[in-house]
C-alpha cells in the first residue's frame, strides 16, 4: 500500500461567500489548428461555479495522461478516502485554499506506470495527480504540470 499525501496547490484564495462550487464544464483540445478557436485554450479546461457569483477556471496547458470525472453517487469510497487524507494532513476540502489538490505518492499514478510498463519513467516524465473535489463531483487528472487557476465574478442573469 502506498502512503499517499494530500497537498494544497498554490492558487489565489477562492471566495467562499456564495455557497459551494460545482463542476460547470470541462473540455480538452489537443491540437492548435484553430479549427476550434483560440490556441490559448489548448489543453484541458475545467470550469467550477459557485451558486451565482463566481467562476473558477482551471487550465491544464500540458497534455493530460489520464482524466476521470464522476458524480459523487458512484464514488462514495473515494469521497471517504479523500476525507481521511484531508483529516490526516489538516486540509479543508471546501475552504478558500481548497477544492483543487495534488496527491503525492499517488496510487493512481502508480497504476498508470504499471499500465504502461514504466514507459514514462524511462522518458523521465514526472506524472502528477490532481484532484478537483466538490460536493457533487470529483475530477482526477494526471498531468506533468500544475494548472493555471483564475477566479472571475459572473454576471448575475435575471
């Protein structure tokens, strides 16, 4: 069994005055042929929204090696395990520093290495495991680099 470690990643503090956040949209674009629009969006973009005021943009510009998204109803054990890790490392999963985390010594990364017979290790690629945790969904993504993260106020529609 691997001793996983849950860690905060650096980002601007998330506003917490408008309820919890949830996944609004995610999309991946692999090629920069401009067929789909602006090249700055190459990679994986995930949007989180609060009740009505804020939108968080999480942009993984690097290629992702694995992407898994699921509703909480299918991952009760995962929610429990993340809760235990959060307690162990004194992490607030829903606070202004939370929602997006990295897991060191990840079992998920280890399974990717086993599945590709350590191919990425021979290429000296470092695979990093990121988790986006909301009350309704979990997104897990394996990438070589941390995402860029920005917070925007939404226009409230009547």
